[in-house]
C-alpha cells in the first residue's frame, strides 16, 4: 500500500462563476475521494455572487485547495490559469456545478492509467435530467491505441466535455494544449478531440461517472449570448473537422461528411 506522498499527484482544476448553490457539493465530492493525493486549484472567474466566500470556507479546512482569483474572462481562460498553476502528474478539469458520482472515481481512473501506461482515461456520464441513464456504461477496462478505436470508444464526438477525462500533464505540455479564450460554447470540442488524437494510449474505466448538472444559469447559457453560442459552436466543430482532415481520420458520418456539406452551403450563402 502506497502512502499519500508516494501516489502520483492529481491536479483538479475547478473554474468558478456564479455557482454558490453548487460549488460546495462539487468540492465535497472531490475532497471525499478515497484517492487523497490531490491538488485542487479553484479559479474564481470574477464571480458576481458569493461563490468565492463558499470556496474560502473549504480552503480554511483543507490545505489541498488553492484559490486563484481573476477578473471575469470566461471558462477557457480560467481553465488555462489552473493548468498553468498545476504541478500534478495528472490533470482533471471539473465543472463547479457538477460532482463526481462515486468516492473511488480517481482511484479507479489512476489505477487504470498507471497499470496500462495510458495518457488519457475516460469515464461515463450521468445527466441530471435523466439520472437513471448512464452513458457510456463501460463494462470493463478497455485499452485503445488507434485513432479509430479512440474516437469510437471514448464517444468524444458526442460527449466531448472535459470532466469525463483525466490526462497525463506531460501530454498536454508536449502539445501545448490550451483552451481557446473567448469561446463560450464548444471549448471542450476544441480541446478534447486533439488530445484524444495525440494520446498514444487511451483507457476506458468502468463504474466511474461524472454527474452533469443542468442549471441553465451559467455564463455559457445566458440568453444574451445565444448568437455567440451559435457562432462558437460552428467554429468549434468546423475546427474539429479540419483538424481531423489534416490528420487523416474521421469524426464519423454526421460530423465528417455531413459537416463538410453544411460548411459548403454556409460559404455559398455568404457569397451571395
């Protein structure tokens, strides 16, 4: 049995904005993990509510939590700030209104990664709107190395949200992976698909789930940003398809072939 100091360090990056109702539950799901060697980097993105006051209560109780404060710049910039500050061998991005489903989440993810020398580990998702449905529900540990296998088994095209993945930080550093500033919708697409491509080995982990809470009040879902979300979503998927084309792999029929037709129609209409 390894002591806490002998275990690899996981840097958990939690951007915070307007989540005072939920951030405590998020932090408790992390602090209550059976895997103890955690560095929890909370980035307060200029939150207008009392989120930071809630976080400070947890900082006072547990020395593993580090608080970074910045002016509001969006989730991408907040995640990048956390990634810059991270010192762990592994990295996990956690959304502050969500939580981990089981207390042994990190233990299982790290065991699968270290035993199989994987660059990325993938978990399933539980949607708060349909809590009885778990997808994808992996039945056993699976190790994948080809880009076709990794795209298919990770379900990254349908479920690109970064909280589903634990990464080796050296992989992110090697490829200078960052989230694109200013994007309010689709930043996960721009990050997850290239990382899955760059990973030499990916592992899927059974009985590990991220609880995705749909609150409807985050900065990315505000009504005044509807046009920005539409623009960003197009940019994200157009970039993803171009990345796949440049690296000679497919995102599937819907996001590959059909997207190219949509892109052609879009540019044809703008020229008229």
